[in-house]
């Protein structure tokens, strides 16, 4: 198509690029006599009337935008079947090419580019135009580091049908917002998401989601969590990390409210990152001390140099400086030898001047203010100092529980000190939290676990108690961090403490009516223990259990003792008598005593009463006994206090 | 912080009536609580008293010391609560009447060490190789030493050295010694019961500390010394090195 003149006006000069949808040519506008870029739609689209209509409408809308960061659209038209858009010709390259250079972009450069994209988006969004296809291929960088966003709204012209055979979708899907991937409604916030992806790529050199097919990537945008950029590139400040993550929120409501919002945040981050460099420019004329004119002349270019440096590598600015240095000797060499004497004089004076200059120069190394680099990541501090003509020297590393690893804790000289250019600034860099080795806590009790943890610089966290068949009660079963692990000091270690073997519950069966000997044999099998066994007269046959404690159906712990009463045969009506007993008073000691009544009768010996009483109290009980006579023994404490023979009253 | 605790029944007694605690509280400014207690009262009561006093102090601090700023007030109140608890239990439980305990408890946070003390257990501070005693014995013999009537060595052999003038849990209300000390990196706190101090003189404790490369073994070392000299009482020693870095990893 080269050489063709479209619309009788735009003469195609050379092909400069092409995408899945169109080819881009450098062209010359013969009417306005200026270079332009012409985007020619690929022929397969030219037959899709529906597409063409939308394409033209969107292009016309985009043409209404006029902003320094948006590629201007001059004309939309067709020449027969050739459909084209005429645009501002950008002398530069795409952001894609810049990123493909390898290494992540410096934070300042990335933020600066994102900021300018935001400016473009804000303008477009205010004019109700959504880009829908923000990606590095659509972002141009001019030679003077100006950002120009192109292809506004074109994406909208594409239907899903047209997309399938273009191939561009493969590139774009990396930058698709979840709602775009889902095919849902897209809006201004979709552009902000895509910008987030672009920023992510600039900062880390990689895309947030990788995948073999467009579908996998789209699915990841919808469902997967993004790895924070800072974990890929430590030089990214926390604020910037947060900014990117916010732009990449899956939920539109969580993203920035508008391009202006995001721009303000980028601006804040930019100011923070640039702060040390910005402070350098301000105190440029250092008071009244007279500087040689040569240096004063140099200061204006330096200001621009500082600006340029923030956008690209420091290298390009340097040559001009060197050229200046180069020019002087050349000028001096032009002194032509007229007369020998004159020559000698001149050489001498030149030498003297040069010597004087050298001494003067040595004496007047420019002083500058040491910037505050504490709190910066070491790499960043290095950059900031180098930009100022200082060198960074890492003199020590130190554990610190406040400052994260790799951040500068201290600097010497202190910020604000005036030093000569080239001087080194000594930096103490944090190693992060001091590490502690987790001790083995298994088997020890809670109290000693505390001691061991404190000795290691750690502390006890949550304690949960649970039954354990083997580990004895009170001993630690397991710990949340394995012993030997190295963790930051102050880390809490959770433990599980044994309550001993689980105490199981037994439901006590009904032993009544069974032979006492059989019952006693069964107890062990039921996990119960034999308690006291008593005899008593009853209507039940001899040897049959008459009563039991705990009672049938009671739930008791394993190992509980069972007290049994069994029959010793039928009852003969017992004799009975009411006995009164006055508890003796102890002269010295007014304490409670145990009073016990023991009855000896034909049924044998049995304790018929036991109680604790104060001296002076009266105990009255009706005593029943079998046989003609019985002996009642009353004990107070361990002493037998009285014994009496009981005979039936007539 | 590097710390070690050793508690031993000794060579003569049948039960260990001493109790100790070393733990970091998770409330307020997250201070470290260190405490030793020497219980008294026959038949289990001594064990119950010392344990109750320490655990009640700790429990009270864990529940109430959320504010964190006023460590002195917190510790004093906790000890008062412990006193009341021991006193109540002694009163209400058959067989425990008359039990009591010594209690020397410290809360350490950053550069502050707040100390509460009742009885004849002791706390020492070792700084730059010098030993400073932080507590005064509440005992008859202790009072005599303070009045200059007795020397330390004589006091260690005095037959009435176990008679306390004050103990926790024996009265409903108790005057507890509260003091605050500034501490710094490298300081070492030693807390111990009289099982150690009746057999090992303070300058020997200092010698052991100065000659010791690893604090972790110091507790056991001091207990061994006391046992080698008869071990006629329970011996409990708590040693804590003040420092920001833990686990010997610090720079």
C-alpha cells in the first residue's frame, strides 16, 4: 500500500506497525502538509457492515477528545473498501517495547507513566468515553517521555464474533478486568483495573496472571488472588504496592472511585518517592557564596536533567555534561602561536590558569545536603544518594523489631548535614526481626513451656486442652510451630495440652435381685470398682443384692466404686430402744468431734450412726437390734466414750 | 531475654513447697512476670499456698492488667488479691488453716522492673558484674541483719532464721513491699528462695554469675551448689537476662 494516497490526501510513506485489526502507516497529509499516522483496517473487517458502523462511531467519539496524553484523531474515513483513521504521528515507541527491555522499570518511571495514563483516562471518562483496551501496546512513549494513549473506544467496536479471529484478544486478555472477562458491563473502573495490570507489569516485569489460553487467564482474573507486586520486587514501596492492589480489586466497588482518585494516589506516592530528589533542586543556589560563572550556567540544565533522570536511565543526561567539559580545552587549543615569546607566555599563563583552576576546583567541591534515606529500602537509598552525587555504603546490618528487613535504620552523616559531593553515606540496614529458634515443648507442662519460650525470645499463645490416651494430664501434646523452626522474636506459639485419657462415663446397671458374688465379679468388666459391701436383713433370699449406690441408671465416671447391700435372710421383728447421748465438752478445745455409734448384735457389728457434733449437743436415735441382747458402743473421736447393754423393754 | 529456672526438693524435705512462674502476659504492654514463692504449713498446705499465691497473681494480672501503664499498681493489686485468696482458702479448707507463703514477684517491661515482695525469698540485680539486692527479708533474723546486729554469714546459720515477720495469706490485709527499678540490656535478675540463700552467700551467687557463660544452665548450677552443702530445704532459683534480642541471636 506504500505510496498509495488515501482520500486523495494521505500519502502512505512506510508501515510502522500493525495489530490484529489494523496496520499503521506513517503518512503525509498533503492538505495540511504534516506527517500523520494512518491506521488502515484489515480487509476482513471491511466487509462487516455492523462492525464498520460501530468502528466509525467510536472513532468519531474518540476524535472529540483533546488531551496532551491522548493521541489525537484527525480524520476517519474510507477510500473505497479501505477504511482508515488518521492520527497524530508519535515519534517514540510503545510501552510494550519499553517493558520488553527486560528489568522492571524504576518505580518513579512506572508511577510517572501511570500518572499520565490516568490523566488521559480522567479526561476521556469525563467525556463518557471508556477505553476498554488499556494495555502497553496502546500506550506510546514519546522521545521526551510524554505518554500518549491511543485507540480509545476502538475495542468497543469489536463484537465477540470479530474478536475470535483476530488474535488481539490473546494479548488483551492479560489486561482484562474480571467484569470484562465475565462479559459483564464494563465502565470507567474496568480501565482502572487494566491500568493496574499495566502498572503491575511495569513494576515487576511480569503479568499478574499467566496461562496457556485466554480462557485460563480470564478465569484467573475472575477468581485468583494477585501476588502483591512487592513480593516480586522489594524496591516497590508499600504505598505503591497497596495502590496496585487496590486497582486490581476484583470487586469494582473496592477499586478507586475514578481515574482522578487513582491519579491523586499515584501523585502522592510519586511525591513520596521523589521527595529526596525534589529537595535537592530547591537549595540549588546555596546562599551568597559566589560560585564561578561556569557552574552557575550549568545549573539550569541540571534541573531538567534531574527531571529527565526520573523518567529514564541516568545515562542520557550525562553526555551533555561531558561535552561541556570537552569543549573548553578545544577552545583553548585554538590559541595560535604568533610569536615564540607570546606562545611561552601564553602556555605559562594557561598552565597557571589551569593549575589555579585545579586548586580552585579541589577547594570548591560543591557541598550538598545529605538527604534522609532512613526508612527507605536499601536499594532505593542507594539510588537516591547516587542521584545526589553521594555514595551509599552499607556498614552494618542489625536485627530490628520495628524496621523490616532491607530497610535503612540509620545513616551517618545525619540528614541535612552539608557534605562534599562524592562523599559516602554510611548506612545501617535492618535484618528484620531477630530470629528465635522454637524450642521443643512436647511433654513439658505449661509453666515450663513458658520458661522455655521466654528463654528463646518467644511467648506462649493460645492453649487448648484436650484428652489424650497416652500423654499425661498437663503435658503438652503438640505445638503450633515445630521445634527448631526459626521465627521472629515475640512470635506466639500455640500449644495443645493433654487432659489425660478421656474419662469415660458408665451407666450403672441394676444389680438388685442378683447374687452379690456374681455382681462383684462383673464389676471389673464394667470398669467399675468394688466399694463397701454390707449385709442387711430383708425379705429377699440370702445373698441377693438389695440396694446399691450409685443407683441403677446413674452415669458415673469409669473406676467409680459401687457400694452394695445384700440380704442375710428374712427379718425377725427387731427389738428397739431410744437412746440419748450428750456430746462431751472438751475444756481446752472447742472444736467439732466425730461421734460414732456401733451396734454389736446377732447380725454382727455395724455402724448405725456417724456424725460431726460440737460439744454439748444431744444425739437421739432409735436403735433396732436382733436377738435378745446387744451392745451399743459410742465413740467420740477415736476414743470409746461409752458402752451399754441393750435389753428388750417389757 | 534469656532465662532459666530450677526448682529442687533438696536433700532433706519430702515435698517441694516452692513454686515459680516465668511467663509473658498477653495483656497491656505485655510484661514478663517472674515470681518465686516458698510455701509454709504442714501436710500439703505449703505446696498449696505457694502455688495459689503465684497462680492467683498471674491470673489477676492476665485478667485485669489490660491498661498496662501502671505496672506498680497492677502488681500490688494482684498480690493483694493473691493474699486474700490464700487467706480465704486457709480459712475455709479443713487442714489448711495457718498456711502461708513468701512471694517475690516482678513485672518486667522494656526498661522497667516492678517488684513486689513479702517474706524471705530474694531478688537480686546483677549489673556490670556487681550484685545489688533488691529485697529485704521479712524475718526476725533479716531485721537483725538490717539493724547491724548480725552479719550475713551469721544470719545464714541462725537457728531462728526461718521465723518470718510477714507472709502472704496469714492475715486478711497485708502490706506488700513494692519497688520499681530501671533495668537495661545486659542486666541479670536473680530470684530465689531461702533454700539457696541459707547455704550460698550472695558473693558466691555473684561469682557463679560472673563465671558463667550460659545463663541457661545457671539455675541448675546454683541448685547443685546448695544441694552439695546439704540441701536442707527446697531450692528454687530463677535467672533472667534482660535484653531485647532473644535466643542468643541478637547482635
